[in-house]
C-alpha cells in the first residue's frame, strides 16, 4: 500500500519537538527508501530548513536561560573517570 504524506505545516509554526520528529522521519526516509532524485532533493531541502529552525529554537532557549540565570550560570564540565 503506498504511503500517504501528511500535510506539512510551515516550519515556522512547529515547536522544537515537532520539528525534530519530522527531521528524524526525513532522515529515516532518505536512508531506507528508494526515492526519486526530485523527491530526495525536496526531502533534503525540508530537512535543512527544519535543522536550521531547531538550531534557532535551541539558541533562543539558551539565551533565555542565560538571561534568567544571569551571573550564576556556570559551564557544564564532564566528569573524568
């Protein structure tokens, strides 16, 4: 049975979790299915847009945390074993 594509919301309307889930689906599709070059390019372009959107949302969240934490924000350091 052929897959039906869900309607794609504009990237700007997606929250981080929605955008990341769609990006993961695109990666799975590109890795696991035979796609025409045209379809693969459309998926890649959408994926790039989603990745940029996720990056912008993460950056905005980081700035908000820095603003809220002020001077008390400390860098994360991994513990060495």
